[in-house]
């Protein structure tokens, strides 16, 4: 090999060295794609919301952590307002990305967690402690503004993952819906039993009819 290289004219050898150097550089530092740029822009805009921030070298947790906890505890439009606002901003931010870049943005752990946790929590809050009746009751206390946010999240999820993944996601959430309400007991020593899962009580179609997942998002 050494003899072969020594036999090459210097101009040819110089070209080979340049090509090799460019190849190594591209492998170690791949070119910045359009999706990389969109992801970086999104991340910068969502700092503080779903991405932590730095203050004097200290990492500050994103607001969504506290807002989600407040929403779970309060279970009302007021207590969930900040959390739902963050979810809407995340969905709008991802929605501004081009279609081919949506999956890359969704694959960020913070984005995936925000969207999946947000839709699951909204569906479980709407469901309540027992199966709701079909119709408007399936929305719980949620009004048009909250339902529109759920639909935005769904739209981003299906853009990134497809309809089959959406169906599987719904079924995973169904497993967490209670199928019955356990009445409280006056006995302080009474240990309440876990309510049966709704998948043991109702059919999949009936669960869909009674849940937030059945909302007609084209209306919102």
C-alpha cells in the first residue's frame, strides 16, 4: 500500500487526501438538516415550558411538571388552565414544523412525554371515577376550549405516528379507565378494593362511545 501511494503523482495523492479528509469530517460532523434546524428552533422556544432552563449553572425544571401536578390535584378548568396552555403551545410549535420533520420533533423525549401524558390525563379526567353516559357527559367538565386542545394533540400524534399507532394508544389508555365507582366507607379501617377496569365491564366500542376519544375533532 505504501509503495502504491508513493507511486502516485503528487496532485492525485493530494486529491485523495482531501477526499478522505472530507469523508471523515462528514462522518464525525454530519451536515445540519432542515429538520435539525426546526428542532433547535422549537427547543429554544419551548425552554421553560417542557425543557429545563439554566440559572447560574442550576437546572430549573420546566413549568409543565408543576402545572401537570396542579391539574391532577385540582381536576377543574381553573387548576388545569396553565397545564393545558402549555400543551397547546407545544402542539402549535410542533405543528409549525414541516410534515417530514414532525416525527423527529415528536421523538424528543420531552415532546413525546408532554403529548402522550397530556392526552392520557385529559381522557382520564373526562372519564372520571366511573363510566360516563354517552353524549356530552363523556367530556366531563371540559368545554370547547379544552376539547380543541385535545384535538390539536391528537392531530400532532397521528401526523408523527400514523392512525394504527393512535388506535394502540387509545387502547392502552382504556386499560386505565375505572369500570365502576367504589363508594366511600365510614369505617376508618376499611380498605377499599380497586375498581374493576372498564375493559372487563364494557366492550371496546362502548368505551370509545363514552370517552373523550370519540370527539369529532373536525368540528374543533
